[in-house]
């Protein structure tokens, strides 16, 4: 399988709930505090070097811009960001690990790594699961497995996903057919910010839907197989595309991004996707990970986190500045 | 008057006819030969250093690609190019002087110089006129002046014009209003390849229409005055334009032209116009004359003259290559 930088990242999410509390949708303010304290203590008390790399953060202490910047960095879910008053997270230094407390479930362990690294992510998530399980009482049923707020997570509570860059499957309109067919076998394809979002920058998240009556290993294995099939289709589409038109689009996108004086988020995503395609196909000589980095750094709240609160027009100017700067540096050396 | 590189070039054209021949539309093949020979001899016999810089060229000896490349370089008219079998021209080394024989009139003396240089062009045209007049018998009427095939040239036979770059008057749709109002006072605004062509690359040719009952000096003076007024309007429009949007368009155009892998003539003209605007407004640091040079070099026949006969698709690739090359060199040193 020619991977071609099509797999941007892998993500594991485990949903866990405490026996003694109602599900978050019916929890009181005091119960959220109880939840926060229970998880915080479990981590602190474990006192391992691993646990010491994690930081407990109360969302009320985080400025709004930073909250939405965290969404743009895929650290927390948009759903959690919208209703995070009185809630908390546990975060690793590099933000690859985030435990959201009081999202849809009491505990959502999330581990994200770049490229195809489902096993690695799962190993880390399992370690956290064990660490928490030692101190807390998870709602578990011997017949069903882990109990969750939504029945779609019942069983393993595991959602494994890969973020895929599929510009040619998108351009050739194959993506909706693929989406339909993977749905039938228990997988979902959706936009980069999760449920209900579209495939911006041609990025699509492929994840398992089945959590009941299947082991974690099987779930990861199936996801890997489907991922390989989709990558093959994307590669086929790349191979049969009009090479000249593709090269032209890639270089024009590079020309626009490295020269524009104002850039909307939508434009940035559109052109970055083409640059990313160009980098992975060897058309454009830039660091393969640079487009992904620029995509995150160019988010509206990431811009405001860096330069301060500002109007959309000013943000478009700052975004263009930042992108020019990152692209210029990225052509010669690592950012 | 802030000229701002708005005047691309100045052009003088004198129409003259020989007493002893019918107008070209009714001439036989033998009469064209007679005309060619008469003019050729007049120039050769004058034997001055000036006349020695001129070259007599029979159009039958010029390859078709080169004929249309001459149109793209504004050396001959499209009308002359279409019907040039058996005809001839007299051309200076730098192509700033061209005498077309057997176009609409027997003799069309054309002198073109860059920038505002109507007087200079007129001086040269007058010298040629005198040189030819010494040896030939021009059709001249003491009441009307020079007799011409079309009554619109009767009198001085002089057409003076300036090629203007008017991107903001075009964008703000003022150009058609200006065109209407100058028409009323005996001037015409039209596209760069003369009558019946549109304003490609936002280039417009402003010329006098009145040749009867007016001296050459007056005609040039009036044209200069109108030119100054139009330049002022273009400068006003530039001053009141959205600066950010303008800069953004200029830089994006530069980015596209210096990166594209295929370029149509239409795209080249569109983006070059913006780059030219950027250069003249000090937004873009490139040689002010570079866009004009690229515009000429990028013409379909100019491309084929350089790289050989080819299909439009291949031409678009070669055009993109040439433009990238010229822009890269032009940023640091003169081409």
C-alpha cells in the first residue's frame, strides 16, 4: 500500500462512565464537580511518571478564544466546547492525550497521533483506562460491556478513527458512494470536525460504528482494512487524473497562498488541500506535514490566540501573513 | 500629472497614396509590384544613414507564424496580415518604424515608441514622409490635403494614438462612459489590436478621428490633453479603490503567473494587467516594463516563433514556462 501521506492522523476514543453518577445530560453542577474531583484524584494518586505528564485543567479558567482554538487543534470536541462551563479536561503536554470530563459520557479518553498509528493510540488509551479503572468504579455490564449515555457506544465504548486526505475521491465524486458503502458494514465517513461537518480541505474522518459484540482488536483490524481499501481508491484516482491539470492546480495554489494579502478560512482549506496533494505526490518540494500544520495554525481562533481578538477582515490579513511566513520557511527548513 | 506608467506607448501613422495608382482595393498584382518597387527605390536612392537603417521585406518571404507574431508585436495591422500576399513592408531594426505598402492606402508610415512620445514619433514619421515625398508623387489636393482611400483619413492622413493601461477605469465601468464622451469630440477609444477588438489586459488605444481642417500640431496637442484627463481619472479611481483588495489581487496574480504550469492568452492578459498595475503603484517590486514585454512575448504566434508550431495545449505549457522564467529573472535584473 502506497500510503502517500493520505492518513493524516489516527485517533482512539474510549467512553467510560462512573457507576455512582447519572449520565451528564441529567447531572447537577455539584455532580460535575464530584466527577472532576474523582478523575483528578485518580490521576494524581496513581503517582506514575506517565500520570505526571498529564495536566488537569478546569474549562472555566480557559479563555473563550483558547477553547475554540482547542477545537481547531482537535483537542476537544465542538460539542464539549459549546457546553464546557463547570467541566474539566486532563491534557498531556503535546496535546496528543485529552480526557474530556462530562461530555456526552463522564469520561472520554482521546489519544491522537499522526499517520497510521491506531495500535499505538490504543495502547496509550488502554493504559489510561487501566489507571482510572484502578481508582474508579466504571459502569460495566457483563452481558453488554461498558455502559454509555448513547447506545451506539455500548460495549467497548471504543471509537477508532483515521483522518484521511481524499482530494481526488472528492473531485471525482466517489466519496459519497464510498461513504454509503462503508455505512453498510458499520463504518462512517464524515468531515474533519466530527459529526455534521463537511469534508473541508478534502479531509474525511473514517471511524467504526460497531461497539457491541466485537473485540477492540477486531474493530481496529477492520478499520485498518477499510482504510487500506480507501487509500487504494484514492491512489487509483490520483494515477488516472490529468497530470498537467493537477500540477497546474497545485502550483497555482502554492502561488496564491505564498502571495495573497488576505485569506479566508475556506480559501486556505481549499488551497492547502491542493498543496498537500502536491507535496504527497512529489509535485511540490515542501515538507509533507507543513500543510497540516498550516491548516491548524490558520484556524480563526488559533489566529486570535496568537494575535489577539480581532474582526474577520483583520484575521484574513493576519492569516495571509502567517501562511506566507510558514510557506516560505517550510520550503527550505522545518518550521 | 502623475503618469504612473499608464501610457504604454505612443504611435503615429501617416496615410499616403501615389497619384498614378488606383487605391489598393482596386489594384492588380502588377500594380502592387509597381508600388513596392517605387517605395523600395525611393528609400534606397535616398542613400542617407537614416534610410540605411530600414529594411525592405516582401511579405511572401515571411512565414505565416512570423506574420501573426508581427501583429502580436504591433508591427503590422491584423488587416494587413490577413491580405499580405504580394505586398511588402519597410521595417527598422528595432521595429519602431514600419511602412506598410498596399494596406488600405498605398503607404502607411507607422512609428511607435514607448511612453508618451507623440512628438518624437511624429518627427520621425515626418522625416520618412519628406524622404518619400522627394521621390514619389503623392495624391494631394490643395483644398482637402492628402487624399486617402477612406474619407476618414482625408486631410492630414494622420492618426495619432496612445496605448493606455486603464484597469481601474475598466473595473469601475467608467471606460464606456469615457469612450462615449471622447467620441463626441473626435476621439476614439478601442482595444489593443485596433478597430473591433476589446480592451484585453485593460489596454486601450486612444486616437484622434479628425484629420480634416486641423493641423498635425493641433491634433497632437488635443490628443495629449485628452490623454492627461483620462490619466487623471484612472489615478482618481486607483486612489479611491479598496487598497487591501487591490494588493491582494496584484500579489495573487503574481503568485499565479510565477507558478502556473499552463496559461491561456486570456489568463495571461488578465493577470499581467494586475501585475502591471501593481508595479506602477509600487505594490510589486518588478521592472515597470516587464509586464508589457511578457504580454508581447506570450502571444500565441510569438510562442510558436520561439518554440515551433504546436497545438494550443502545448502552447499553454510553453507560455507558462516562459512567463515563470521572465518573472523570475525580472524580479532581480533586467531581461
